[in-house]
């Protein structure tokens, strides 16, 4: 996707483009920024000709206003260079978001001011392929003059004329116009809100931010909390609803645990660093307490407002799903593993349990380093890492510490942990990021051997084929398993009309 920022000198194109780059990168996009006059083919020719000769010719054309056949051909050469770049982005960078600081239309405005355009070249520039989104930034001539007076020798009258020309261009192209007279935060908020006016682009943003579980964190950070904006309003309603469901289910869990006489429990994988609430609440208890919980719920499910209990001893003897009415699913475990294969037992983790607050609610959690280990295990199981997991692990993951406190499991996953550590030190350009399939296969087989489960190769075949499917489905459809279903932009717009 290509987003172009156009506008007169001093309107803040470069500053805004870099802020949008930061915003989109914080959501997990591969984001590429390109400044004006960064030519491709012509840049190579410049190196051959030499910088001094180019500067001399540029001075003759811009300052001395000399005219020659070469200068008349220059707009055409620039047009072809820009078209080459456009085609390259469309073919080879179609997954990325390209932020262009100026677009060929800006070149058209410059060449028009210099008097270098013919009817043919004017037609070429005005019919250049449009970007996916194009915004014209404007600012009062007085502010533009103040911003550029140290680097440009133009008078205020130049900025007045240029602003008028850009407003005409915006009308011709159907571009959105954003005034940048306000503070940076206010202007950035207006630009982001403007981007959300595109159904396609806003769906892309919401989907990526939701997949990477940073949607609420990013909206808070960029102060996108305007209750009058339909998208922002619906997002915060969704957050408040999910928070209430979380609180309700956690209170329900505490009542069940107290009535069952369970000694202790711990929430795993759940963190509030990014203000995100998933599809369920993962709870770990001892095997004996798991039995007590199951017995209490089987006899008194109505007492706690439980609508359904899912438990299949043959498929997974240490896991059950509890569905409180009006709340969030409680995923109760007696171990960490898959399909009756125990990789980490409750007794291995009990010494790391701490009292803490999640979303201002008192509860029991694992220490950050050990919770980082559990989240890393979860990433291994899925075969990929989301941005929120990456940021949490970057802060809390310590491979040497894990080797010391959990040597058995760490030895089996050594190759994966080394790969993860390398990834944390050299961040990917896009999230979620998938791990190499051979790494998953080798580590999984080591886990089976260390747990005397080599006979259960059917589990490996099941999980390996599942990870392969998830990886290639994401490559084709950009869809992840376990996604939190929030909303689409179309849904938001429909709700706003009701």
C-alpha cells in the first residue's frame, strides 16, 4: 500500500511522514519511508556523471533559470524514474506500507513553477498512477515562511501562491486536505483520523493491530480516544466490554477456588502491559486441585452461573474450559503441554508465583521471567510470535536464567531459545513473525524424547502439520489462529449509523 504526503514547503510533510512511519511500525507493519529526490535509475546516472556537474546543472536550471533541450527533457526522465519506482513498490513491496514524502504531483508543481512543462509533460504528471491514499498538507503562509526561512529564500508571497496551487491540485485529484497549523500531536491525530476514512486502509490497520495485540496500547499512546469519532468510540466500547467480561470471570474463578478448597492457582500468559484482553483466561493449578475444581463444578455449575463445562479425559486429562454466563472463558490447566503430553508441571512453577494486579485486579501470576518462558513456549506451540509477545520477551526473556531454574525443558528447547534470543536482538521488519519449520520439528522431537513420548509421534505429525498450515494460510490470507474477534471497519460504520 502506498501513502503519499503532498503539500507546499513548510507544511510538515517530512515530520508527519516519519510520525506515521513510527505509528504503523508500532502496529507491526513493514513500513518504508522514501524522501523526495531519491531517484533510482537517475541516481545511478548521477554517480557516473559526478556530484559537482549535477549541482552546476541544477543551479543553472533553478537559480539562473537557463533553458535548453536537456532541461526540457528533464521532467520526462524524472517521470520515468518515478514510474519505475512505483512499479517496483507494487510488485516487490506489496505487503509493505510505503510512505512517500512528496509524490510525482509535487514534481509537477515544481516543474510548473519553473516553467519547464509542456502540454505533453503536464498531461503525463497529472495522469500518473494514483497512490492508495494521498493527503495534501497545508499551513498558513506565515508559518511556512517561519519554518523555512533559514533554508529557503522564498518570500511570503511565494508560500501564498503555492498554497493556493496545492488546494487547486487537491480539488483536481480528490485528495484529502489536512491543515498543519496546530501542534504536532493535534496534527498527527488529524492525519491518522483521515487515514481511517479509507475503509480498506482502516480495516488493514485494525486487523494488524489486533493480530499483534497492541491495538488498545497504540490508541492510548497516540491519544486516539475521541468519543465523537465512530471508529475510536467503538474501539473503546469494545475494550470496556472485554474488561468487564474479564473482571466478571476472574471474580467467578475466585469464588469457585474458595469453595473448592484449592490451595493456590496462577494466571499464565495473561499480561496487562499492552492493555489487551484475549479470548480467555489461562489458569494453572496442581493436578489434585484440578480434580477438586472439576468435582465442584460438576456438582454446582448453576451456583456459579456456569453455562458449559468442556472436559474430555481421553483427549486432554489436565485441561477443561469453563464458560461463565456473561463472562470470558476460563481455560483451566494442570500442566503446560499438548494433548496429554506434559512438558512443564505445576510443581515446577509453584515457587515462582507472586501476588500482583492485572487490570487493577488482585490475582496471582508468575514472575515476569518465568511468565516470559511460558509465553515463549506458547509461541513455540503456535510457530509464530506476535508483536506484544516480542516486546514482552525482549524485556523479560533470559535464556541463561531459564537454563538454571528449569534445566530439563530448557535443554530440549535450546535451539528454539537461541533462535528466539537472536530474533529479540535483531528485530524483524514485520509482525507476526513465523519461526523456521525445521527448528520446530527438531525441538518438538527432543521434547517427546525427554518425556518418554517418542511413541506418540502422531502428536508431532498433528502439531507439525497444523503449524505448516497456519504459516502458509497467513502468507496467503493474512489470517492467524486464535485471533481475537473484535470488529471490522464496515461493522463499526454500520453500528455508527444505528
